[in-house]
C-alpha cells in the first residue's frame, strides 16, 4: 500500500513537471518560442478583444538600469503560416511628449549575427508621433527612413491594457515572412522600448534580451517558430487527469496481482 502511494506521488510529480514544461515553453534563456496563433490579430494598436493576445507568448521587457527612471513593458508574440505578430505594451510610458519615445523590433532573418548590422537585418522603429520607419542596414550602420515594405502593418495608440488601465503606449505589428529572402526558422531578434521627457535628461529603457546592444546583432536574442499553439489550460489538466488515471489503474492492478494473505 505504501509502495502504491509512493508510485502515485511520483506520477503526480511527473504530471507537475509536464505542466511546468508546457507553461514554460516559449522562453528559454534568450530564446522565445513563438506559438502558432489560434486567435486572429486586428492590427489597430490595442487589444481589439480581451482575448486577442491570449494565445501569444508573453515576455517581460527588462529595465536597462541605465537611468534612475524605471521602464516596464511587455512583448506579446505569435505567428501564423505567413506572418509574425508582435505587440509591445509599454506600460510605464503614459505621456507622449515627443521626447525620444520609441518602440522598436529588430530582426536578423538570416541569423548570421555580426558586430554591426548586416544587409539582411531590419528594425522597425515606432517613433514619438506614432510614425514608423523601416530601417535596413547595408554597411555597418542603420540607414533610416526606408519605406515600409509591402504587407507590413504597424499601428500605434495610447490605450489601456490588463497590465495597466491608464492609457499608455501600445504598438501592434504584422510582419510577413515574404519580406525576408532566405529567412531561417530561428532568427535573431531584439526589442527596445524607450521613453524620455521634455526638459529632462532622464531616459527610461526596457529591453529584450537584457544588455543587448542595438547595433550588434550578435548580442540579440532569438525567436524560433513553433508549429503548434500554446496548450490551452484544459489540455494541461487533461495531462494531469490522464496521469492520475494511469497511476490509479497501475495501483489497482498491482493490488489485484499481489498474493493475498
Ligand atoms: Ca488589436
Ligand atoms: Ca543578419
């Protein structure tokens, strides 16, 4: 009986480990595993519906500790068979005063790193007015003000979210894979959200990954594409239920098989 109890405990522990692995999927060190979306995105710079991004991986951006002002924000990310979808929820930036505010996504589609931007690398810079610059780099530095490639949608707004009710800066991106020639299944990736104030030299900055350098793709993180959605809560419970069922069945069959008396 005691052995059976221990078996059940071990199986429950295995179930919990499975649960942990399933919920932790999406972030491993400096790699983000992008889930396949189950809910379509309306690119309007805000949560169009409360569950619009509930199927996305969520990454907390990391305050750079480079000033006395703390920045906090979140990246939501997912994909469908043709596009990346990103949302940056810059919760700490509630005042749009036109001073160095920006939310940027950096992509290294050939995943070839380098200590300076390469010709395949792109950054989408969403500036203070909500204007967007697509920035490609040919030789060792970013070249600004390139036109937005066909199929890219970027919309910015000041809106509330579940992270902060007070209206703040939010940007949504749709980036088609077709704009990248020879894109790898795992690519270089980085995010920055910065906020300054008129009349102040203070500047707050939140990043992913921490300590990444804007102009050095080798310091960025990675995104890898998952071919499956993030498991629903119900599927997690179904794993636990199935494990419990197996454990109870095993215990019962062992008791039946044990010699009596
Ligand atoms: Ca939306
Ligand atoms: Ca590159």
